C-alpha cells in the first residue's frame, strides 16, 4: 500500500462520479467506493506500522470523507426533489354530486313563481277523500274518481266512515289548495310542488308516483286574462321567450271554464316531430277559473272573490326541458343518467 495507490483510487472515483449520467448511478458509485474499495484499503493498512501507517491512515480517512460527502450531497438533492411542490400544476378536482333533474326543475319552477309573488305551501301525501275529491267539487259517483286510478287505503268499516275519515293516497296536489283555502282568507297566491300517486301500470310516460306543480290565486276581480298572463310569463321564463302558448277548452270538475294549455314544441319549433306527434304542440297543463262550488266549500264567498288554478306534471316539464323520453329514468337511481345533470 502506497500513497500513490490512494491517489489513483481518488482519481478513478472522481472520473466515474462525473461521468455518471444519473444520480442513481452516482449513488451506486459512492456505495461501491465506500464499501468495497475502502474496506480493502483499511485491510491493507493493518499490515503497516509506525509512521507509514499513520500517514496513509490519514489519507485513507480523507478519501472516506470525500465519498461520504458526495453521498450526503446526493441524498440532500433527492430529498429536495421529493419535497418540491409544483404550485403551477392543476389541483385535484373533488368528486361532487349533482342535483336530481326533478329537484332542479322544482327549484326553477318555485323560483320563477316566487318572483311573481306565489308562496310555496305543503300538504299531506296520505289524504282524506274529502280534500282530494269532495271539497274539489268531484261528486261521489263522478267518473273522475275512477279516472284518476286512485290508491284507496284499506280501513275497517270503510263504507260507514265520512269522506273526511276515508283515506287515500292523494291523486292531485289540488287537495292542498282545498286545505289551504279553508284556513286562509283571500287574497291567496300559492303554489304546491309535491308528490301524487296513481294506481297505474308503468311505462315510458306513466309512473305510480310523480310530482305536480299546482298554482292557485284568489282575489277580487280575477279573470281568465290574469290566468293567461301568469301562464305566459311562467313558460317564457321556464322554456325561453320563443315558446308560444295556446288555450283549448276542456273540462275539470273544480274549474269553470276549464282549459288545456299547450306550449309550442321546444324541439321542432312547431315544424312537427315525434315528440309532439307531428302537431307542433305539447300538452302541458290543465287550468281554469276556480269553480264557485269549490270556493263555497272552503268558506269563500264566490260573489266577492274569483280565482284561477293551474296544475301540471313536474316530471313532464323536466322531460321536455332536458329531452328525456322515459319517465322511469327519474326514479331508477342510475348514476349514468344522474351524473349528466
Ligand atoms: Zn315537435
């Protein structure tokens, strides 16, 4: 073992170290020199003695320091690299849920109508025959009771009970109107946005439950012109100002006169398509002036007050707005469908 040998190892190390292309290679070189080369150097030092051993020992230690310092430097660089955060990179997007299309539609309806001064009121889903039919001028043997495929509730001695005691799942939100009129005096300006039930076979346009939007206004001197103005304003806000509205005469037991309201087809713009069965119009709403009998059974004097009412399916509104062709999608909880909203 001579001093020149140690000098040679140092030169060789530095050459290899500088020539390495990656820090991984450099770390490998440091490790090789620290472990293999140095252990053979220290082993040969053992054979020496006196001054020579002291001198060469010092140089060997310097060599060890050189390898270690390079190794430490590499570790520091790696640590810095691992800890470094690139603040210019885009952040991770949190997974957010979306609002159900029916809820979205309900909120939009409530928003538009509340700007016109309508207040949202609520009522029970389990209703009495009285509020669902009798108070709304639907007579006992009236076909409307069958027409709406009512889900009646099984009760003991049902036939002996009064209409206020006989229960059913409400078939229309108009039941809430009847309740509200009984407890509140005109002027009234309310909407109901709730679920109703029908005993129906389901298909792409029928469900056993769905949502209705119902509106009622009772005041002195209200006329069909007021109903038309409110209707027009609502649909222009909901679908856009380019939709047309038309009133057709119809029949409902609780209104007189009664109308079916159509909007011009939002898909084909009246040119005719499969959604509107080539007619250019979409049936959307039932409406009319509140029947005097309905006002009377709620304790409101029909000679002093008049009112109008309208009702439509929230599901149908959403189907037209978002061009959805199957009502069952709303209740299927399929995320592939719901994530689109
Ligand atoms: Zn059309």
